[in-house]
C-alpha cells in the first residue's frame, strides 16, 4: 500500500467552497451598449405588439424559441399583421436552456421590439439581445408605460478603444414618448447600417 496523505478539515472547507463557487452558473452577459437611436438605426423593423404564440424546438443542438407577435403598430419596416421572432433558449420535453441576456417573451405579453431580419430563416432576431425588447405595461390611470427589461451589462468604446460601462437605457417612459423618441431617431441623420 502506497503512502497516504491526511487532509485536515481546514484545507477541505476552502476546497469545497471553491468547487461550489466554480459550479455556479453564469447569469450575466456583457454586450456593446445601444442607445435608443442606435437600436432604431440597427433595426430592420420596430414593432409594438403582443405575443400570441411561442413554441420551442431543438435546432443544431440548441433550443430555439419561435415567438409570434401580433403587431399593433409598425414604427419601422414593412407593415405586417404578425412577425416571427426567434430567440435562443426555451423548454422542450422538460429540458430547459436559458441564455443570459437574450430577450425572453411571455404569453400575451405586450412589447415594443427592435428586430433584425434573418432572411435565411424567414424570421427576425432581437437587436442587441434584451436591449432591443421592452415590456409595455398598461396602467389603470394614465398612458401605457414602456419598461426596459433584461440582465445585460452594457459597455461602450472610448475613443482610445477601451471598453467602459455604458449608461442604462431609460428604465421607463410612456408609450407616446417612446414612439416620439423612436420617430425622432429614425429621421436623424447618422451612419448607415
């Protein structure tokens, strides 16, 4: 029998704690931050509407959820009554995948979304991950509110190329103010996409 090594309780506890910390799932994503103007410029379509259907399926070893939005208003892009949006993550046969930072949609949720055309799949994706999806909240009194959602850490580039933390998108604005801001961003001259 070879030599044995005894490990005291003091060495075991830090080792176990280290292993537990390493096993924790990552739940944040860092992305280059968009402001409202950047989202509007990058989008092929900007839609205010409601989630009317969601279905998830396996594709290339990943779960992809297809969301159907019924459009109440199309602020940019070709007018259509529905839009098909695909996002990574979802649940299929009791197996769930979640990608931190990706926009998630709930049944009957009212949303404002900035969409990029994915022509090869005849669908759209959300611009800037969850930055490009806002939840609409109906108020008992007053106008509908548009709220930013998501768990992203946003960064931007300084002139010297260094990445720095970006300021947040407005957390809450009325729907009429949101529409005015989007329309103003769409007519403002800027770099082509």
